[in-house]
C-alpha cells in the first residue's frame, strides 16, 4: 500500500491492511513520517515504511510540490521493495490520484494496481479553494483522475454517490467497487450489536462531540453559531472537538469571540482508540458540514462510528447521506443554518423517546454495512484482482 498520509492514524488504510493481514497476506505500507515516528515499524502485522516527509496544508502550489515529491520518493522506495519482495498487489490510496504512477515498474512486472479513491479530488479542490470546474487546475485534476482510473486494474470507493460520479466521468461500471468506511470493530470495541441501547453521559452535562479534520467545509463555524443560541437553553452544555487542520486557529478565535470558552473543549489530534473511548462518554455526535459540491456527495465515516456505539448523530441533509439514511433513521439539519442546527440539537436533548427510536433505526442501517461484512467483501475483491 502507498498513502500520502500517516499510519496507523489514517483509518481506511489501517482497516484494509489489517483485514488482509488477518487473511494471511503480507502487507507493507509506504507513508509519511510524522514527528517522533520511527522510519520502520511493524504495527499489528503491517510493515510500515515511513518516508521523510510531513504533510502541511498551505497553498495550491505547495500541495502540488508535496505530492510530486512524495510520488518520486514512493516510486523509488516501492521499486526497490518490489525487486526484493515481488508484490502481487500495489494498493494506492488517493489523494493524489496520480500516486498510481509510483506503482509503474511493479505493474510492468505483472503486479496488479488497485486505486482506492477515498474522495473525488476535483470536488475536494473546488470546495477547498472556492474555484469553478472551468479552472485549469480542476480540468487537469479530472484528466488525471481519468488517467489514474485507466491505469489501475481495479478501483475502490467508499459510497454510492462517489461511485456514480466516477462512472459518470468515464470509469467502467464493472471496474469500480464500493468498500464502505465502517468502523473497525477491534478499535470500536464491543459496541456493534443492534441490541445496544442509547445511554446518556453521566457527568450531569449534555455533551456534544465533533471529531475529524478541522477545515472550513466541515462547518465548525455553523456549530459554534448553534451553541451560542443554545448557551442559555441547555444546562451543562459542552462541546468536545477532536482533530486538527488549517481552520483550527480560526475556530479557536471564533470560540473566544463568541464567549464560548466555558462550553467548547478542544482536544487536538488523538488516536482512533482515544476517539472510540471519547464517544462512549458523550450524548450526541455532530457532523456540521457545510453544503458544497464535495460534502453533498460524501458519507462521513463518523456517522457509523457514533452509531456503532449507539450514540445519536446529527448530520446535514445531503445526498451522500440520504443514499443510506432516511428521515426516520438519523437526525438531519439544513446545512449552513446555525438556527436549524440549534433547533435539531434541542429536539434531540428534549425528546428522549424519539431519540432512542431513531438511534435504534440508525443502528439497523449501520449493521448492514458494519466492517465485518465489508471486510470480507474487500478481501474477495483483492483475491479476484490477483486471479484476473
């Protein structure tokens, strides 16, 4: 596997790598190296080769330079490893899509290439940099996406709306498979049964939680606006935030400007295990995403992470989520609308019976896509790729 990210903190590569280890595969992963991480380490059976490069979020030019440098580093590292180990599968995780070129020589030497499209890169950059599809950068990304899909022997993506988008842009329907972003049961321990019922936190507070990348499109500004409206309506209201990103400083400044320092608790970036432990202690998970061309199609992994532990979750009314959840199986709010988000939070706070019924139906949806089922589907895809 090759991923422009950190391991084991990136959950999708971790789930998939450990699923293959459990099936008897030998798995190596080439990734970035964060501070205090060792260059080479065995993590739950996965051999991790960390490269001397860290990800920073700045300008468009800097993104391009980081990507190009990592592609070159990964190309040479992967080529050397392939000469020694003769890989059957080269599994590339986007972004960037063109990272598939790091597997060029193994592919020429008969290895199969799997491209794992976590996100549609053009939509991410339209949203991030607030530019149009007609922009040369976006047109180039679409061309690179098509080339990368053509180059790969098999394509994976995490939800139905993404699959439809890639097919509409030319990916053959029989080439692309959905492997959902369901939480790994070994991390989100013993919380996956449909019989598990909602349990409130026990510190005489009403605890809300957000976890994930802290970027503008994820709507933390909207969440703060909702908290301001609820500040004097819900006794013991608390909002716990986990993650990091280029919107962090602005988020903390907005918190101070709104006088919410006694309500908002920022915990920074933590491990998946700590996220799972934190979810057990809260009352409601919030996914306050703004409405963009990307978030309209996205199905956030966090939905299943909250439901796996029988916690209510409030989500934006967008197509990527509607593909899986109807109005009776999750709590929706109108994206970009702090007043509507506040009203939804207050309804969840007040209506215990309604909350428990919706959580139960949400868990039923989650059960159909839990990782134990997705894992076998993923392994079958990899085995078929090797055979074909």
